[in-house]
C-alpha cells in the first residue's frame, strides 16, 4: 500500500514546525506518521532556493568512489545539498519494526526541522529481511530515488552491498564487508566508542590501560578498537580482567597486581555493565586506581538509573549522545521536551531517535562529507565524518556521574 502527503499538507506541517518546535514534533503522530505507517509514504515539499556555495579549493578524497548528481541545485555555504528524492528503507514490519520506529521518528524530526529546500521523501518497508531490502531498493530506484538511506538490519546491509549501487547510499548499519563504492555505513558501533575512548585517554597522556571486560560482543569490539588506537600511538592494554556475572567476585588482588606491573596503569577502561561497575568501583578504590582516569563504554548505562545506588560510580566517564546533554543537535529541541511528546524519544529508544535524526543530516550533507576529508557535521549522536573506507565515524560526547546523577563531563567535547 502507498500513502502520499500532498504538497499543501507537507507545507502546512513544515510551517507549523518553524513555529513552536515541540508542538510541531507532535505532528509526527499525525498525518505524516500515519502515512509512513501505512507502508510506503511519499512526502513532497519545497522550500527556498539554497544559497550557492562559494568556490572551494578543498582537495577531494577518493572522488571516483562517489558519484553524485551534479544537476542538483548548488550546495549551501555549509555544504548542505540534499538529493531530489530520498528513499528511506526501513523494516516497518517484521522483527526489527520496534527498533525502526524511533529511527523513523528522529529522521522525520530532522526533515521537518530543516528550513531550507528538502527532497521528496519516500519510505519503503524492507520487512527486516535481505530479500525485502533488495526489493525495496530496486523499487526505490525504479521510482526515481537519487539517494538512499538504509536498510537497518545487518543482513539487509550485506545483501544490498553485494549488488550494484547506482545512487549514493547511507546504510544504517555496518555490514560484514567494507562498504562498496558510492555507499557509506552509519551505525552506533562499539568500535567507535573504543576508538573514541582511546583518543580521550591519549589526550590526557594515559597510554597504559587496564581493561575490565564482561566478554559481551559489544565489549569485545570496543576493547579491540581501543587496543588498536592505543597501539598506533605507543600505548597498550596492559592487562584484561574478565568480569563474569552480575555479582563479580573480588578483583582487588588482580587490580593491585596490574598496578604494580612493569609499566603500571595510567587508566582503566570498563567494558562492563553499570551493575557490574557498582561492585567493582570500591575494589578499584582499595587497589589504588580511584585517582586514575576511569572511562567506560555505553554498556555502563545498563543497569543504572537510581541515584542512591549509582553514587559509587561518581567520576567514571562514558560516551553519550550530544543531544542527551543539550548540545550538538541543530534544529532539534531538548530531549526532555521531545520525549514529553513522543514515546519513541524516551528511555533507551532516545538513542535510536538521535540516530535517525543524524541519518537525515547525513543525507543532506553526504556529498560534502564524502568529498572533503576533514569535513564534519555536528549531530544528535556526536560529531560525524565519513572515513575513506565509507564508514561514518562518530566522535561522541562524554558524561559522568555526580552524586549518582548523569551530568556532562567538563571539557570532553563531542
């Protein structure tokens, strides 16, 4: 089934958004969202002509990797140059539909929050399967899409990346292989967190890092990235302690042994859950590690949320979304304001909402980011750039606990 929003309706929604933004976000539960939920929704809208970008002398990076439509209107001065018709491939039915909902709503919030020219927007249901993703892509291309966002599932991405990519694509996950030409891969990857944590520590001259890991897939991936970045800069993981179960045993002796080792310990990386960290935080203090930087992955937020219990975590730093600490998300109201109107912006779903918002930013700035090696855009999940291999790299913001409450970490950036 296809559902269409006519141009007049789209302009009405856009006009309301430019007024009181929190009120406008409630419109996502109205006609626009209903059209999306119906299956394949198309939103046609127009806006003022963009301001042409001044001639640039920026050296392009691997220009033959990307093929953009040069007949579009010139880019704005900040690099914004949206496609004419943007196809969004999401699993609006099937097992991944729950995860897709906040991604969809975040994308629509970004779309309606943009004051400049916007593309025609079309949603295609992939059903969460590889076959569904390739079929949705083929239909989108047949119906005139000149840029694609999605799909979301890793199997879907793998299937899409195996076929020919005729228009620029930003997949909303990383596949098992490198992105092909004319494609990028965007995800909230554990590797990005580990790499960012290593950079955070290296800037503070902490090169010898003790790792506490619970062995989960996300933990292993973040630790591998941390170790790789440290090694590139003369650092190392001095030891890795396996943390098993919700109530891990006494690790004090092992922590002390690591500290007393030949190279010592400059910092601790915690690839563990918050409930595990609450058990280990006192042990780190007894072992003499409380004064070292303690940085964790986003796993630390799992099993937390009660200030009286989380006070023991005070001072531990972890990556977070810029939007959650009130920065970095252009045209998007504060998280608390959006969450009061939209269930998909609350709790754990808020991270996917921010991810969807940034997917929209990547669509609008794709050519700028793909062809300018140092180009970045500040999004709801952090600072975004596209690496030469096609992966979207994310520099997160950082938070910590103070008196058991999560607060932004001073001078951490993001």
